[in-house]
C-alpha cells in the first residue's frame, strides 16, 4: 500500500507529465497548419521554409541525446522545467522572426526543448511507476495524440478570431510557464543508478541496438503513412483534396482512439502479446490497402485499422524494454534518437520512390517496414526468454 503523501505526489507528477505531453503534441503538430503564414512572414518560398523541419528535427535529436544523459545525473524535476521554459521562449520568439535564418534558429531551440521533454516524460514516468507503468505509458502517449489532434483546430479557431498566428504560439508559451513552475516543486522519482553493478549487468547493448532499430522502423512507418496518405489518395484519384484531408484526420483520430483503448488493454495483457497483435493487425491493414489499390472503401477501412493497430506500438515497446533493461535516461534518449531518425528517413525515402516508381510504392514500403519490425520483435522476445531462463538457472544454482 502506497503511503498517502507518496500517492498524492505520484498523481501530481503523472498529471504534470500528461499535460506536458499535451503541450508537446500541440507544438509538434502546429507547424503544418501555420507553414503558409510563416513563409509569408519571412518572405520565403515553401521549399525554403521547409528548412524549419530539418532544424527542428536536428534540435530534437540533440535534445534527446543530451537530455537522456542529463536525466541520469540531474534531478528530473529540474530538467523538465528547463525544457518547458525553453519551449516557452522558442514559441514566444517564433512570431517575431521575419527572416528565415532567425525562424530556423527558433525551431532548432523548439526541437531541442521537445527532445528534452519527450525523453523526460518517458523516463520519469517509468521511474515513478516501475513495473506497473504499462497503462500509464499508454496514457502518456494518448495525451500526446490529443494535443496533436487539437492543434489544427486551435490554429483555425485562434486565426479566425485574431487573423494573426502570433497568438497561437504565444498561447502555447503561456501554458508552458506555469507548468514549468509546477514541475519544479514536484518530488523527484527514485532513479535507476546506471553505475550500480545491478543495473550495469543488465544492459545488453545488442538488445538496446535492436530496440533502437525497432523505433527507427516503427516511427518511420507512422510518420510516413501520416504524411503521405493525402498525396497517395489524390494522386490515384481515390478522393478529392477535401476527402483526402478527412482520410488523414481519420488516421490520426483513430490513432488517438487506439491509444485510449490501449490503456485498459495494457493493464490486462503482456507487452509481447500486444505488440504481436498490433504488428500483425498493421500488416493486415496495409495488405488490404495494397490489394484494393483502386478501391476507396479498402483505403478507408485499411487506414482506420492501421491507425488503431499502430496506436499502442510506441508505448508498448517502451514498456517491454524497461521490463527487461531497467531503462536509464541515456538509453531512453537513444530510443528516441532512433525514433527521430526514422521519422526523417522513411518519409524521405517514400518521397523519392513516389516520384520515380509511383504512388503504389508507399503502402508497399510501409508493409516491408512493419514486417521487418515483426522479425525484430521475434528476435527480441527470443533473447528476452533466453535471458530470463539464464537468470532462473543462476538462482537455482545458488539455492542448490
């Protein structure tokens, strides 16, 4: 039974992390809807303004790497507020940037802050909840989805009232400041000491590399489909631009519903089983899209199923990795670096293949990507079972 004061702190810390991830989702999804206005403010062409995606991703990778190392050395209730403060500064400065160079620098800082917050949210939640983290991890990523889903709506509403995007970014900045102050006064969770013999002995760097590759492939598939399904639909004349936009919204909407459904499922099923069902479900959905390449119905059904089955993959592999590796901030940082690189690489590959081979290559590449993830999962589970059997054998030998 958890003492009342510890329980209250646990609830407060979890709530603060959930709100931080709503804000993370809001600021991650705000770039697309505001891109034309940002281009107008900086007198940039669309191909020039796309540089902010590169600098934002670079900042995220740096923030994930440095943030992961920092959480192992500095109390998390000091780093999370620092990340939120940086986010507030970046979003406050973006509307003032009238030259592309300053806008790209602002997005570099924003990406850095997002990387620090992302690593911190995943790491601190694991440290707070320990072995019971699985449903809470699904909740964390559900709230990120809520923020990403609400962001375009907020952009449209604020812009219709004010006619200026500055209030959109300033609203996010205003939210971040009190959240940073609140997080500063929360108690820090117990940390895994990566220098202790117990934790050092558990780190299997081959397994870590396989999980990093899993994140690379999975996030590439998620971002790749979400970014290219609109163009896929319109290029093949499977819908108008309006219906293609609705289809994209349906993908992210059912993705968010899937993460909500994943909370009670994670409390009842093991991560291994959830991941196998999710990946096979993704393959079935993509197979339906590929087989019915000329069918609007197949595209819609496949897209909805893909959103549902993809939803809980990210939080579940994070939970599985912690169950077996006892994650440090640094290892979590490497996972998110893999995720960030995958989110840049596969969408780029799809774009190159889209123009040279044709639109049908998009679901085919994502199918191959998910199939590779399924193979990696088989390897990971096999190594985990072997490791568990080895630990049991050691205990039996000691008792004998």
